[in-house]
C-alpha cells in the first residue's frame, strides 16, 4: 500500500516528481489518471511520446476496441509533459474514456480501473471516501542546536504550534556573516519522510536586506495531508552554494544544502483543511 502523500513514480506527473513538496494541481491528478488508464489497457507502465501512443493503440486493437486510435489519443492527452496542455476536467476526461472503451466487453477492465483511480485520487470525485489523518506520535520536532557566534535568527510568524493550510508565508529576523543567506527547510513529521525540502527566502540573493526576512513553505498537496505535522527550520547557508542550487533547478530537494547550513530556529506546524489563493507564490 502506498503511504498517503507519497509519490509512485510510474503514475506521478513529471512536475510532481521534480518538486513533490509543492502543491499538487488538478493537472497532476489528470496525469495520474492517464497513467493508470494506460496501465489498465496495456498491463505496463506508461512510456514516453509517440512510442507510448503506439503501445496503447496496439493494446486497444487487441482488445477489439471500435476505434483504437481515438482511445490511444485520448489517453495520451492526459500524459502530456506540459501540465497546461492536459485536460482541465478529470471527470469529463474519465467519462469520455468510458464511452470510448465501452464498445466491447473487454474494455470493462479499463472502465473499472479508471473508476478505482478516481476513488483513490479522492477529491476529483466520481467516487469519494473519508480520509483518516496519519499521525506518528513518536516523532517530534527536533530541538534547535546551539547557534555559532555571529549567527542568530527567529521565525516570528507563524508561531510554533500554529495551524497552516496547504502553504504559508513565514517571516522573522536574522543576522549572519557576509557570504551567507537564508532558506526555509520543511520536513513532514507524520509520514516518516526523512528529507528536508528547501525553499529560498524572498530576496535570498541580497542577504544584506535579510535582517527582516519573508519566505514561504508548502505542506502537502491540496488537502491530502490535513492532520499531519510539519517542522520548518530557518537555516543560514552559504550564498554561493544556495545560488548554484537555485539556478540549477534540477529537482534536488535541498536536503543536502540544508544539512550544510546553520539552523537558526525551528517551529512545528499543524496542517488544517484549506487552500491558499495564490499558493504562496511570490512575496
């Protein structure tokens, strides 16, 4: 069974694999639906590009679908690498898939798989069921270690123990030596993930302006992680390393960068239901 909030690479969209801690969009769920439909049709994990479409079409033809090309093309619309080109309505997409695959009895397996997929994705919602928050009472926020001379900092908002929605702006104060800057590192304390996911604070490349700083962090995908607890650390890191990490945009979550820094302050936050209108993008 897959742990809540985790990503299964074979059915997860490219943008979620690149940054799994960022809020998941409806386009990402569309990709997962398409990947599950492709697996139900072919018995294999999706492939990329034209090769994937050819595999889908051959499988549809073997199953005696009336129009294998149209079915394959429809599944491929959900597997587009560009989230902006994927269908916007998951329910409409699934209903059309059912219509295209219903012509022959053999397609019942695809229809059943897609209905199950909608249920598992919860919130897209042809089928829904209650979600039980996962808690791990044995895990608690780590205490902030002693801070070396010349470093100081605090997270003043939100306060330790505060409730947060799918993302939150954080702010505070800091002092640190020249050649350093600030990141915010998030860790989910409830799902057993050992990684810390870094976000640079706003204006990180102008550290002389960060005596009062502001930034953002992200807490799951939609409302999937309601009830879970998160730790956010304010960490001073070397500017050159941080700039190189941010410019690379390689999908590196920043755990190693956080590990090389100096932890200035730590807060533990509780995930509650609700989305934030702008997804905490920009200052």
